[in-house]
C-alpha cells in the first residue's frame, strides 16, 4: 500500500524510493522506449500519457506497434487507445464477442529477436489508478518460453479479433 502515497509523485515525476509508483512507470516506459522491432500490447485499459507518448515515439522510429484491447474500455472517454487509433492511426483490435472482456494485461517487445526480446505482464492496467491506488503486480522477464507463449497468444487473438473500427468506436 506504500505506493498509494505516490500519487503526487506521478504528477511531479519524482520518486521516493524503490517501491515508488514512479519507478515502476519509468521502468515500463524504458522497456517500450528500448523497442527496436515490435511492440505487442494486450491491455484492458490505458490512460497513462507517459506510456501513450512512448508508444507514439516507438512507432515514429519504425517499430511495429499492435494493440489489442477491450471493445468497451476502448470507448471510454479517457482511453488513450482510442486516441492512438483515431489520431495516430495505430492498428487496434478488439473482440467481437458479446458478453466477454479482453482482460489480459501484458506487453511483448521485440519477440522475434533472441537478444532483445522482453515482456511485462501482471494485473496492472496502465492507468493512474492502477499505479497508485490498486494492489497490483508486474513481472518483467526475458524468459524465452514465457515470451513465446504470450506472443503466440497475442497472434491468435490478433488473427481472431476484428479491427476496432468494425466494433464501432
């Protein structure tokens, strides 16, 4: 619960120790910033500007960015994924199934390069609430078997889900 005290740190981008939410966010931003080839983001909800900005930067560097999200949360007013789709032209896919949620929360980076590949996963939605108020966990790994498993899952979903335009954002 220590990170709940860090809400003001998120706004000032200052950290108060190793368990500070700002440190976690900076770590995730650095992972995305280090992408050279691809980012496969499968995230229920994204509202953090820092992550959004880094996804835009990655795409401008030529990194292929694919996003899978939920068909309901992508329509929410503060969803940055909606902005990425409509203002920046990102590829975004959502499930077309009724009464189901796309609730995964992971990001696979540079999956095809044995030396660069890494990922993060956990219970964390990339939101201020998730970073500073909820009880969440995040795992960062370069384990090849885990990355392969999650990348395979991403590709299955990507091929099965529809372009978010078909789900009327």
